[in-house]
C-alpha cells in the first residue's frame, strides 16, 4: 500500500521563516517533499530523517502532490527538532538503533511523553514559538518517579517544587517509610518528629509504643497539635495513657493490665492515682465516690466539688437532678419597647413581610431602649436554668455618619418580682445585625447598680455594672420573673432597631424526660411545691420573713379555710376565693344549691342538691339542707320546691309516695324524675288531671276533653272559662239537639227561627201545629200573628184568635176595631178621657208584653187595656 506521512502528525506547526534553505526529503516510493527548515541555534543545515521519526498513513488519504506539500514532520515542531537538526553536526545518527535525542525532560522514542520524575503537569506537543517543558514532581527526595492524575490536579492536592498546590503529580514508590501524594507523610507505624521537614534524609522514625497499652499507631506528624496530639504520641487502648501508652489512664490501675478503677471518676479528686482507697471530692461521698453528700445533687466530672448544693429556697436539703421534657417559646406578639426599668412602654411596628418588630429612634425618649417580652416569657422559669436564650436583632445607622460608634450595654436584663435586677453581656457589635446567645446560668451575669436608670452612650461599663450574680440569686429571679428585656440600642447614631426572633427553652417535669444536671428537683416539706420548693401548695399563703442571715425567705403558712381556698388574707383573717362549693369568711358553709358539712376539709364536703335530679333542667329548688345538720348521712331536703312540686326532693305527690305517675302536686302533672321532665299545671279549669299524662279527670262548667277545652255535646259557650250552656233546642222547631259550639244556634226546621228554633218565622205561628201561616181577620192590627201561638193582635174592642168579633158591649167590627157605646155618650168628658186613654194605652203596651216560652219577650203581642 502506498503510504505518505500522516497529515495531522507531520503538518508543520510553524510558519515558513524568511531565512533558510530548501531541502528535499526522499521518502519511500520516490515521493518527494520540499520543506523549509528554520534556522536552529543560529544555523541552517540539512537533515536525514530516521525511519523511526516517520509516521505513516495510508496512501488513499493523499489525493495530490498539493496534499503532500501540506504535510510536515511532527518532530520538527517538537522539542526533538533540536537534536534531529544537530545530529549531523555531531556525526550523524547516534547509534545503530535510530531514535530521537529528547530535551526538556521529555522521553520516549519520539519524545512523546514526560520522563518518569517530570509529570507534575501533563505532556503536550510544543510549538515553533514555544517549546513544552515537563515539570519535575515534588517528592521531597523520597521517590524517583511520579505520574499525573487529573483528579488530584482538579482538587489541588499536589504540591509542586515551588511549594504551590498546582498540577497533578503523584509520587510513586515512596521510600524512607514515607507515603502520600508528595511522599510528605509517614507510613502507619512511623512518625515525623516535630521540626523535621518532609524532605529530610530520614524524616520518619518508627513509633515507640508500649505493646500492651497501644494500638501500634502513633501521631504521624505535628499537624495534630491543635487537637492536643504531639508527633509520635502513641494511640492508646482504653485504660492506658502516656506518650508511649506505658501507664494506666485515670480511673485504671495495675499496669500493664490496667483494670478499671472501682472509684467513680466523676467523684474522685483529679490527683487520685486510683491506688488504695478512693479520694472523693468535697461534695461527694460513698466508698467509691459515686454519690452526692446529703444536701447535694448532680454528680459530674467537670464540677471540681463533684456535686452542686441543694438550694430548695432553704426549706429542704434533699434534692436530685430534675427530669425534664423541653420545648421552646418563640413569639413576636405583644412585645413592647421600654426603658431598663420597664416603667415606660411603646408599641413597635410589626413588618408583615418578614415578621420583624421595628422601632424608630425618634419614638424613644431614653438612651438605652429595650425590647420588653410578653407575659408568656415570664413567670416561673426555673426549668430554663442552664439552657440558652437566643435572639436575633438588626439596626440601621444614619447614612453617611462617620462620627458615631458602637455602644455598650447589657444584652439582656431580668427583673424578678423580688425587685432584683440582673443583666448579662456588655459587648459592642460592629456591622448592623447580630445573633446573640445568652446562657441562663449565673456565670457572666451581674447586678445593675440600683441608681442606674438609663445608660447614656458615653457611660462606661464600669459605671453600671455591679456585683456578680450568685446561683441563689439567679434561681430567685427565674422562679418569679417579672420582666424579661433584650437590648435594642447598638450604635450611637442608630435611627432604627429591629427584633427578628427570641427563643427560650422551657422544661416540663416528665418521667421520660432527660436528666438536667443543673436543675434541682427538691423534696419539699408540707405546704411547699415546685422544682425548688419555690411555691406554696393549694391552701397555703406565702409570707416573706427575714431570717437569721438577714436575708428574706418565703414561708408557706396554712390558711384557716377548712381546706376550701387556695390562699387567704392573714391580716383580715378571711379566705380569698372559696372553692368546693363553699361560702363564708372561712369557707365554712355550703353554697346555695349544695348541702353537706363544709368543716370536714375535703373537696367533696358540699354536694349539689338534686331536686330531684342534678341536671339543671330537672333541678327545681335553688336550695336544700341536711335533715340533720350534724349528720352527713341523714339525707337532705329541698327547701324551695316551686308550685306544683312536692316531696323532700321536689319529686313526690302530697302523700309523699314516690309513684311514677303521681310525682307532682295535686293540680299538676308530669314526672320531674325524668331528664327534661317538669310539673305543669293541669289545664282542667280547676279540676284534677291524670298526673302522668295531664288528661283531665273531672271537667267543670259543662266542659269535656283532654284539657276540658271543649263543651259537652248539646252545649255551647266558652270552655276555657268553664261557661258552657245547654243548647235547649226546641224539639218542635229544631232538627237536632246539637247547636253551634260558640253561638249556641240550633239547626231550625223550615218556617222556624230563633236561637233555639222555638218560634215561627214572621207571618207564621202556632209552633205546635208546625208553624201555619197567620190568618188574621179584619179586626187585627196587622197580618202578623204570634210566632209561637199563632194568635193575632186585635184592635180595640175586638176579640177572637183571629180578631174576628167584637167584645161584649161593643159593635161595629172594622179595621179600626169595635165601637164602645158608653164612650160616645160621655162626650163632654172626651178630652179628659182621651188623655187618660192615651196614657193608659202606653202603660198597657209596656206591662202587657207576653213572655214567650223560650224566656224572651215578644214585643209584637199587646193585650187590650182597660179603658173603662
């Protein structure tokens, strides 16, 4: 196959120089390439290319002579060109086996790689303008070869010979017991002493460790000094110590076996060598120094005295570490801004975007404002003792100000209800924000001098800082915390301050909680309660007394309240709020609605009256009392049963017989013994009713029905007023004995009328004959007859049922009546007679009305007056 030099490998990597000569290289198959050789080392020369310096490619990749002209020799552009060009000047080929003589620490037949010790950076071809130099690896003189690792280079883990972490050279086959990327470390079991550099002739020495007490390893160099380990220090097994692990550690004895010391390491003195009897710390007892002395708690190794003394507010000397379950308080609600005595308050602005509280400087009238925490942070915070308060704040300084400076002042102020004012911190903070942690333990806390009411920016810290706070004082403040304040001013030119958050830990006593070695759980005497006996139990009142040490101490005194009040006023001798349903200055009587003997002193002395049931809907008497005021088992009597209720418990009838359907008083019905049941009055018009159902048993006033609420049959009227009258429908004129229940109207037969149908309609009469049409003669006053009898009304002097004949001594029957001859004969007395007759007729009309059978008057019937 015809071959030519590979285009990519032999293409010239440099431009044709202005000076030089043209040389012709004879290639196999008579292919000729004309190239210009640059001037090298100030000389121009010809060269014969060794076979080994040629790179061959298939002829098919060369299409014309022009392609050949574009080909070149890779080595003319590499570091090998110098040797190749110079070789003829020194006598030609250097040996029978032809190869390139490489420069600049390159190696290989074609100088295609870096030499074994020069791989700090990766090999690449050089150019005519700039040759490539292979860099030597830094192996501190303990290796003769290295390799390039790109990952090491990327992570900057290899140090070059200039002391910079650059490149990826990794030393191979480190000698002199060294290891590492740069042979800078000692092998396991060897160490490099302090002050010995990694490039020392023999940098690593064997670890000199006791075979019994060590693991065989030691600290390899001095890079572990910051954690307290010295170069060459042996790694000891548990129970061993010392540079060579050749002695027993504290708490162990009997080297080389080093058995655990029976003494409790928490309770023994640091100088104790674990030989012989255990030497206990000051507050520790026990043969093994494993328990606290009476009046102490919380055995720890860190405590130089071993245990803390019990405080227990000086009422007990027995305590232990409290077991607490912790949670946190963190709230941005109801915060205020105040002065350092909490005497003034300003409401800050809440930023709804970030939840911060903000206060402007011009809103504050004092130099040292503080954030005043809401009540949720205060009260009894003994369980927080030993934990931390963490808060975050920021502030804004006037723009362009250069004269101002950070201010100092207490970071946190706590004020107890006992008036004690203590503070923590006084640092200055640069910048404009800070997250601050404050330990709630006496270390670092101090009293604020009593005369200090504000802290101007010019005030030095020594002017407001008082004595250090003791553990007892810290506990007293936390037991009854009144005010909790956080510093709000951090710069003399501050124009705005913000509170981001405030978090405090609180604990609750729990059998499953973690043991807190700083919080005591005291065994309190009668009348006291709380983690440190800081409170009085229910029924006791706290008094402050001055003790023999001239310090104020609280004392719990039992109240004389028969066990029914939480506290009392000893001066007035009265109980504050009586409980357990009692009343009275000493809670010695049962409250209304309750019965019992309140003097027994138990929460169940007074029981609620059941009159007859306890539920409100069935408790009808507001008061009750014992049958025998001295005997709680005598039973009780409800004393104010309302009307309709009777019995000892408002549950019986008059005979006090507890019968289900006779449980209400006479005239009432219902069952008050059933939830929701009551005694309701009988709606029977004063008559009795069924006491279970309320159905009337006896109705009055002609009434009937469940509630006597309707009239009896054949009666009408108002049943609710017991005023029902008989219908009394006329049997001749009525078609039924029933009438309308309200009006009393009877149903009348044809031609009959009236409420009771007892007379005929107008123009008819004679009910016994069935109301026949009136048949009045000429002597009748009109055509209408009596509606009951049928008798016609006759004119004067006329007689007869039909007015059809004259009376005796009368004559001349006509429509004007019958004439009386006597009247005509006495004409001289006419006027007198007429007057008398007129009066007589009027009286006759009034007196001679005839009463109808139904009891009413029929005004149309007139009887003749005696005119004689």
